């Protein structure tokens, strides 16, 4: 049940990022794209992101945590590629800047929604 709640919150955050960041393009219906992108982002966050965090730990410490935003953006880029190539639906980030701002929006909205739901 916790996974479904997390998936729902992430899908809402991605849908809001699609509307707020103009360079994040949904491929197909916005709701379906957000759902599949949330699934891909959950897979990336569970598998690849911990490895990226460990490898980028020195840069994160030097930058006082700001580099973790770059790690989030790279994770969103990988998730967008994964959702499109595996599911055929999802989101497309046209640039790294779009992924950066999208990851920032997704992080903030997810934190707010998780605080409200919990």
C-alpha cells in the first residue's frame, strides 16, 4: 500500500512538473504519461540513484548538498528515457535544464504532498 501511495504522489508531482516546466513534454495523454514516468522514476530511484549518490558523495559534500540536485536531474533524465523506451509512454526532457527544474519541482511537490498525506 505504501508503494501505491508513493507512486500516486510521484505521478501527481510529475503531472505538475509537466504543466510548470515547458520543456518537459508528455508523450501521449498527460495522466498516462505521468503514471508511467512515475513508475520509471521509482525504478531508477530504487536501483540506479543509490549508486549515483555514493559516487557523487565527495562533490555533494564539497558543494554542501547542492550537487544532489544534479543527481536528481540525471535520475529524471534516465527515468524519462526508460519510460519512453520501455513503456512507450512517459515524458521527454528536451534539455538538462528542463530535467533540473523538473526534478526540483517534483522534489518540492512530493515533499509537500507526503507531508499532507502523512
